[in-house]
C-alpha cells in the first residue's frame, strides 16, 4: 500500500499564520526538508568530522558516548522477566544472508515482525493490556521516501529500494503513515555484522551517516507537524540491524538551532550535527541466533527493546507500570522458579530454624501456587544463631511482622530474654549470583546494615533513630564446609545475612488500621520523625522512603511513648544513590527527578501524617504522572494544610513551609520547627527534655 510523499502529508497546509516572519521560517524549514533527501551527501559532508573525532578518541574509549548503562539494562531485564514476546514466524536466515534477494526479503519481513512484537509486548506490559495497540509498522522506500508494508513492497518489486522500517503512530486520517508519525526507525545494513567480527563496537561511518540522516529527517518532520500529537521531543532512536546483530544510535538536539539555508542543505545539516547534536551509540550484539529466532533475553534484543520503550514514552507518556515496579517482581519470580525445583516432602531441622522443601526432579512441567513460594521461613518460637565478629549470639522469634512488602521479625536475645529486638533475614546465597537474587531483601538487610553502620561511625545519637545491635551470618546446623574465608559451603543457609536492631514498636500503619493514631499522636509523630530526619541530615544522610510502614511507636518499657524512623535501606548517602519510588508517599522532586532535595523527606512525612490522620482513603494512583497530578491538586487546593490545620496550627504552618521549600536548593531548617512543635506537645511531666535533634 503506497503512502504519500513527505512534502505533501508530513507538513500539511494548516491555517495561515498571523506573523509573516513566522510563516517565512516555516516555508524555509519545509523547503529544507524537501531538499534533504540524500544520506550519501550528508555522510560525505561529515567525513572530516568523523575522522577527527575518531583520531582524537583513545584506542580503548568509544568514539561516541555509550548509550545504555549496564545497570539500567539489568533493571530493564528484571522488569521484562515476566513479559512474553510473540514468537516470530518470519525470520532472517543468517547462514545465507546477503546472497540473494530472497534472503534479504526474509530479513525485512523479520525486522517488521520484530518491531511489531516489540512494541506490542511493551505496550501490553507497561501501558495497557486491554486497549488496542496505537502503533503500526511499515517499510520506507529510500528513493520515493514513501511507506509500504514489507510484503506489498516485495511483491511489487521494490525490495531493492527499501531503506528503513519504522514503528509509527496509527493515524485514521492517513492510514498509509506520515513522517511525523514515526516513533522509531530500524535500518537493515549488512555491514553491521562486521562490527562484532572485527571487535569494533562502533558502527562504520557510512552506516552511522545513514542513521544520522534518517534521525534528522524525523526531527524536521516533527518540527513541521501541525497535528495535536505531542512532537516536542528532541530525541530519535535508530536501530541498526542485520540478520544476526543489532545496536542502537540515539540522536538528540534542537532543530531550531539548524541554519535552514535551502541552498546549502547538507552543509547546514552537517554543521548542526557538529555543533548542536549529541550522539550516543550502544554496543552491537546478537538479536537473532543462527536459526533466525529472536533472542529476546540477550543484550542485543534488550537494548533494542529499551530504545523502543523510551520511544513509546515520548508519545504515550509515562507507563502505568514503571520499570522499577516490574523489576521489583524479580525476587518473587526467582523464588517461584526455585520452588519449582524444591517441591515435595517438608522437613524441619533440629533447631526448629527453617522449613526446607526438597523433592526429586520431575520431568514434567508442574503448576505452582502462591502457597509454595517460601523455601525457608522463620516462625514464632524458632531460634536463630548468628555469627557476629567471631561471637555466636542466639535470637528467639516472638512474632512475624511485615513492612508492607517483606517479612521481618520481633525477637528476644537468648542471653537477655527481656530485651526485644527487630530481626531482618536476607536472601540465602545458595543459588548463582546471590547479590542479585533478591534486591528488595538486599536493601532491607545488607544495605540497611551499611547505613546503620555509617550512622554509628559518624556518631549519630538519637532515640528516634534505630540502633544497630548485631549483624552477621546465620550459623546453620551441621558442620560448615566452607572452602575458605569469605565463601560459603553448599548448605542452603550458609552465608545468609542477618541484621538485628533496636528498639521494637508498633508500625504506624497498624495504629492507623486499628484506629489508635489520634490527633495528639500525629503531632508527636511529626516531631519525633522530624528529629530523626534532622539528625540523619546533619551527616548528609536522607531516608528516601518515609511511609507508615517505616515508622514505629515505641511504648513498651518507657514512660512516654515515642516514634522511631526505621527502614533505612534506601537511604541516600551519595549523589549516585536513588530513592525508592512510592506513588503515595514519595516527594514530588523524587518522582520528577529520581533524587531527593532538602525537603523531600519532610514532604513524605507530610503525606504520612495527612493520610494517617484521616485525610481520606489513599487515592488510586497507577502512574507517576497521576501521582504528580494528585500532589499538584492537593497542594493548590490546600487540602493538606486544611486537614493538618484541624489538628494543630503548627502542623498547618509546617505544611506551608514544606510546600514553599519543595524542589528548591534551599536547606531545610529543622531546629526552628522542632522547637515550635515541642511547645505544642503536652506531656504529663515538667522536667527538662534532652535535645536529640543534633
């Protein structure tokens, strides 16, 4: 099915502009776009630049910036763990690639299928499982710059002229497709396979020139578009693929800085790339195996999928399910697969420590149910022995608790039965890659241990902060056959990390659920939490995960109950650290920027107090965009201030202060608000209060 040429469909006639100069600029840009049709001429104009940057680059350093960080690909890989992509029917033949037109035809059909399966799988996983797919895939003829479906182009003898395959927005008025509807391009280039063969992870300049040409045409078409679709993005992703390998080129830049001299189209374009663009290139890796099957789990395909994900975000907005949300399911999926190999008889070890399940291997596929997810678990009455700096300490479990995501335990020391403690047990490293098998548990145990250790080393003393009592590894029953220090034996519990903290109390979430979080408690909670955050901030530590499940009320054994901020596993120590995302309690700056400002923890505390004091049921938030919209509405209508003002004027004033400070570089003044809150807290004693905010 033929499309229409870009000079007709992509720019449209539109309404007459009131400004003559604006109309003139539009005509110049349109003329420039119509004359910019030859990638070879652009590449020739960029040769000197390519050569110069290649000579200036170190032999070990890539010519262009690396597009994707390995940790981002790893997180994306976890997010896609439960996502199934459609198996391709039409596949390229790598053995006979580039030897005949018939083989090239299969490659174009395969790319079209690959892109369709990619965008369909991502859309259903992250955006909408029920809604219809708003994208389509079509091939582009290099000479006419028109769009065709691959089968139609091949049947009409146009195979030799096909230059690219595009993922496009569906357009009911232009079912054949338009240039400004392109969200991503893939170029089939036989030269790509030589990159891996020659151990060169940068594309040849001729191939790169093609990618830059198509990227700039897409940016120009977006700038000319008169449609209501969002086209303000200055970024284009171009896939470079052959019948085995693939990589991604990202071009970013403001085309408004391009000199639209219609008499020097390619010189101006080359100058724009040299001066005003940013180019990043991924590594080149396998997308298809030698049989032509798409290796969806390999790094080459993952890079292509991540690029497609970013392209969808540009046109459809943030997804309902973020990468972080889906990646968080990695641990449960891993546990699910583990249990698949360990079903059968249940036995308990001699110490009553864990319930461990083991079975013979079954050749059949077994359907697993939620109740068989836990391989190891602690129960009330179990005794756990911990090796801490060559000392053995025992802890008896009193109660199994939950922080909203993971279990932890109330326990007592065997040596001091009257002392209540919190106990956290990490994931046991009995499988490969133990540090990556359960990131959620890793944050709860190993990283929280690090944070509390840092607090102790820096002398942060406050009764409103948890104290590290012990940390170490479980002592398992039987003889430990550890080959050397720092390694583990083959026992399934060997090396399991444990963290013990004090004090112990009830979660605010439980108090709210039971209706025991009254107005007096709200003000006291605000003061105590603010004191804890102030103490941590004095040493450059920010919590980053303030929510009702991470605040406890300590009442046992004390005259005056007080609140302690726990759950410091996601705390921010360095610039590179990133906070966890919670649609209800994360600060606005954290959701927008992925990092914390001075007032972020205080803003999260405000949300905790608002919802916990009867500010209505938690709103149904299914995306970051929705969470930001709720925050904007709540603050602008002063819903939060009004609710907290019913409790205390100082809380209302504090909310106003936090609102004015959010997202700014100004430091948070904790001390003045702690003093004001102290004067409003009615205690039944009149002695001097020990300062704990510093």
